[in-house]
């Protein structure tokens, strides 16, 4: 499992070993004049004046673009001696007011935050600060440390907002929010995000709540934590998704989340990813690596995952809990490669399945590549499996782990053996008796659309393999 983190080097065992220092960010105490209500923003000069009253209540009255007054000197490439837009709010003097974009857009923004810690239209939003109904379009954002298309660091709330931009941050970058300690809901990003560490389409790092959000486009990361939606999640992610391509040269690379539950409880629920994920170690179609505090539940991935070690269709390396989830993407790697989980070390996998093909060199399994002191229960796989050593239809290598009431298709997998689990024919995998006899919470339904949510599993007897009753 990824047990420690180092920003410059990674040593991989049965599961990854990484060491990283994640700098915490202190709260702030703003010293601002009393708020005036409903201050109207019509020009770049008006927006620039917000920094003079950080507890005010503001309303954007029209789009701001390169034709609006004040653009050249405040937000264009030549503005502020080549830095472009200067972020509103700092760690010592945060924005804690309200900003209602009323559905208008801020366009053509240029931000080169050389020497600035927090870069975005708003650099630092403190507790109580609210940003809503605003779009940032055609923006170029570059930060030395933390960068976000709309907000650099957020302890407040961002609602019903979006960013279409190119964002780069050296230590942490998100298409919409660089570092989130607050709440982001009903928001999205489309574009390109690049960072040496903690790169995510919507946010670089989440220690708060992300709900009903999505990201599309491309995310490119360096040595650790790269995810389509979030680079690192130590908070909660629900009802969100990513569609696009994720690439990382280091460990913890995921289609939705790079690292989950590293330094605090991390939960990913009711979310999914599509597209492709490419990395080295700890590569997953949904989550790159999930630590003991990590939970993945009611999720799925159709993304193809390609890496070297600890590569999984849903989770690359797992020491947490994976339940009620599935993956359909194809998985390719070298060592510890699984259709659902690449390396399950002290982790739990329950009520989950995968159908994608799995190809590797050693420790290759249809469901789990390596199960080391972990638990697999009430799960199955049907995809083809190919490798050179320690290859199994369900589990490639089981080291003091437990596998209960779990199955693989010996025909579609092309494998008649597994280090644990029970092999069944294709017909038996579609027979409810195979699973009800093993104590599964399963019932037969007339067709895939006739769901019975009183059971975890549904099956069209004799027609389909089991599927989760929550599935769309």
C-alpha cells in the first residue's frame, strides 16, 4: 500500500511506499471595513476594487472580457507588469463576502502569479465566503504553488460555477479550485490542468466536500497524486464524474481521484470515471490509491488503466474499503494487476465485480492481482486474463488473505485456476443458484430495468450475470 509519501522519489513493494509533505494552510483573520450590500460589478476596475472591501456583497452585472474597461492594465497579458490579474484575497486577508455572478462570465483572463502562493480570480476565500453562478472562460492561469481557475484556496463555498481554462500550479492545481477545505457543489471544469503534484480537473486537493460536480479534458501530473476530478481527496466526493484523459509520471494516478484517504478520512461515493488513465505505480480507473481511511462505494469506472505496478480497473492499490462497485475498462500493467484492484493489502473488497480484460506479467488476477492479508467477499470477474506468472481467473496471488463466496468465469477469462475463489462456467455465472447458494443478497428480476433495490444484487436469471441494484 502507499504507506508514506516523498515528493521526489517512490519505492514500491507489494503496494506502493511514498513519502510526501503536504503543507497545511492556516485560517485567516481579515481586517476589512464594514460590508456594503449588493455592490455592482460592471468593469474590471469594479472587480479590482473588491480587494478593498473583502466582506462586501457583490453582483456581477454583465460579462467581463477583453473589451471591458480596465482589461489591458488589470487582466490582460501586459497588465500588472506582465502578471495579468492579481488574485483577490490572501491567506492573511481572505475574501469572506459574497460574489454572485448571476450566470455571467469572466473571459480572456491572464494570470501569471509569479511569487504568489495562491492564484485564481480569488486567491483565498475564507470561512463564510461565497462564490456562486460565475463562469471563468478562456483563461490562462499559472501559479508557483497553489492554482485554481476560479479560486486558489477555498474555506468557503463555490456553487453553480465553472471554469474553461488552462491551469498550471507547481505544487497543487485544480481547474476550478486549487485547494478546497470548504464546499464545492454543482460546478464543473473543462480544459487542461498540469502540476508537479496534486493535479485534478476540478480541484488539486480536497479536504472538504465536493458534490454534483464534473470535469472533462486532460489532467497531467508529475510525481504524485493525479486525478481526473481531484488529485488528492481527504474529504468527501459524491455524485461526481470525470471524462477524459489522465496521465502521471509518479504514483497515485486515478481516473477520478489520484489518492484517497491519505492524511484523513476520504470517501468517494456515487461517482464514476470514463476515458483513460496512464501512469506508473498505483494506477486505477477510478482511484489510484486508497489508504486505510479511504472508502469507495457505489462507484464505477469504464476508463482503461495502463501502468506498471499496482494497476486496477477501479482502484490501483487498496488498503481501505471498496464495496458495491464495478469496473468495465481494460487493464494493462506489469506486476500486481487486477480487473478491479491491482493490490489489495489489508483492504476489503465486497459486493463488487469487473468485466474488462486484464493483461500483465506477474501477479495478474481477473478481480485482484495481489490479495495480501486483505479480504474479498461476494464479488466476481468475467474478463479475459493473461500473464506469465502467478496468474488467476479471480486472484493472481493470495498471501494470507481471505476470499469468500467469490467467483470467476473460467470460459471468458481463459483461466481454469486461481490462487483463491471458485471458477464457474458462463452458464453458471448467469444462474441465480450459484450466488444465492453462497449467501449473496440477490434476487431475480424480469429485465435489467426492473430493479429491486431491497437486494444488493439483481440478476435476470439465465440471461445476465449479477448486477448491482443501484446501477443506472
